[in-house]
């Protein structure tokens, strides 16, 4: 990680400082960070870091990209920046895996250059089989109608990887552009990620040509292909955020006294900081293990239990870490620094994202029961 830290600082350090400078103010105002930062990052080859050289990427693999994402999240006060970047790169990776030259030329390459930004249109507060968004066949193409209730980076994205109910019992996957007739974006509010450009996405009889429809019947497997890669990147982002909280707590505690004595001399305070470090270290070790497995081709591309476990564990420990910070810092964590409030609100969103914690437990438990793990 020391080498990764030096690499990130040399290539993107100035940009991360610039992006992070207005983070607190944007968050308080509910204002998305400027799109120009995504373009600047892409021009510095961030988006193509893990993609193959044959299409203009740097071919460094998921193990390097995940560590870079972690380090960027740790270093930049605008945590929404690395999150939104990773949405585009995850979709680029998924489309590249299709092997479709048209998708690579029309989407993956523009994603790498910064010409286009992409995100996932998935959430409807319902399960796969209860969605209101539908894709209906119309000649060789289809007509999309419905509503996605919470889209990360929606206000600053151009392309939406969208999943919709299609034929009975089937799920379709398609690509929608923000300027397609019938597409409407509405700012969305949630508990956290106030500067990530969250949006409600509405579709009113949006006509899609056949080149925009990725699958009519295998959307469930397709979504798992995306989510499998997404979960490892989510874990990387989470570890970076956890490292940031530990560093901030340690800096505060080093300068705080109680009854004229440094608070770190108190066993309970030192113990809390030690627990925070251990939680973060184990989450990082677990996440790095799955990143390395992915780079070696040792993970299941559709559903990998170890990747799901890394997402689950890091999300749980991120919230545990916030509790430890409150105990160690007392009132300062509650009212003395707005950073802690941002951390708690954002990390609460990790519990349902990328597959809810309960759904991951159920799936992994079923695999254990069948002696497949």
C-alpha cells in the first residue's frame, strides 16, 4: 500500500486535493461535485487503469485498481468522487467482458476517456420479480417504462445500466442515455451521499434500439456479473473510508487532554483506538485477498461467496467503527466535527447497497448447507 500511496499521490494527488477542498460545503448544501473532476480524472488515466491495454487501458488489473480506489477514498475528503468513478469503471468492466466490439467502441472507450460517465439504475424498493419498470418488445427493439427510486451519481451520469422486468419471470438489461426522449432525472434525497448526485430516474415510453438491449432473458445472471465485481470495489471504498476515520480519530486523540493528562494515557481510550485499527486491518486484509483472487482469475464471475463476504464484513465493521469513534471521542464526534456525521450517514448506505446484508447471509448460508463452501 505504500507504493500505491506514492502512485496515487504522484498521478492524482493535486486533483484529489482540489476535489476535496469543497466537500463539506457541498455535502451540507446537497450539491453534487462538479462533473469536470470526472473528466480530469479520466484524462489522467484513472478510469482505464484496470482495463486491458488492447483497448487503451493500462492493464493493471482489479488488484491494483481496488487498492487505488481504497487509497483515493482515504486521501480525498470528497468520498463521493471515488464512489462515482467506481460506478463507471464497474460498468466498463462488465461491458468489456461481453466481448462485443460495438459496446467496447461505443461505451467502454468513451468511459475511459471521460467523454461519458455511467451508473447503475437498479433500485426500486422491491425485489427482482416485483419491479414496476418494464421493457416491452417492439419490433427488434423495446420500449422502457417505469421508475428507479435511487440512482447513485444519476445527476452527473450520461448512461444508465438499467434492469427491467421483461417476459414473464425474466429480467432484461439495457443501456439508457440521459438524453433519450422520455427520460427524466429528479434530484433524490437519502440519509447520506449528499454530494454524489443521487437521482430518481423515470422512463416514459423510452424507445430503445436492439443495440441498446444487452439481454432480454438473462438479466438476473447479468446483474450478478456486475454486482460481483461491484462488491469488491465497494469493499475497497469502504476500507478507504474506515482508514480515514481511524486517522482522524487518532489525530484528535493525540491533542486531547482530560484532567491535565493526555487521553491516550487512559487504557479505555487506547483500547478503543486499538479496536478501531484491528477492525480496519482485518477488513483491509479480507478485501485485498479477494482483489488478488480476482486478478488471478480464481473467483466465480457470477457469484463469489468470498467477495460477498468481504462486502458484508466491511459494511458491518464500518458501522462498528463509527460506534467506537463515538465512545472514544465523546461529544466531539457528535457535534465537534461534521466529518463524523458524513461518515455515519454514508456508511449506513453500505448495508443495503450491492445486495442487502441479510440477502448475502442467506445466499452464503444456502451454499454452506449444500456443502458448496
